[in-house]
């Protein structure tokens, strides 16, 4: 019995301190499913146009905006008794 592959895609637009965005990407890499990021755009956000800084944000943690399409692939177990 062969398993099928299922794909889920989403567009993410995130804004926040650069180190947090990097941590988010690192956590995506740790998922148990195959993850592909495409159409990645990263830009610095000037303090004048940034949303209010979260607690703990400092000049050492510049604000950034990350846009990416995220696709995750996982196996769908074959149904019991089914034939390919």
C-alpha cells in the first residue's frame, strides 16, 4: 500500500524584530513534515513606519518585514483494504 502526499500552502507576512523572524524560520525547519519556503522577501522597516515595538525591542533588534509562501508536504496513509 502506497501512501499519498498531501500539500498545504499559505502566504505569511510577518513583521517584528529581526531575531524573532529568524527564530520563526528556524522553527519551521524543525517541523516533522517537508517544508519549502518560496517567494521570500525580507525588508528593513523604518522606525517611523513600524508598528509599535513589542516589549523588549531595542535598537539592537531592528524591525523587519518578512513575506514568504510556505508549502508543507506530508504523507496520507493508504486506507486499509484499498488497492493502488
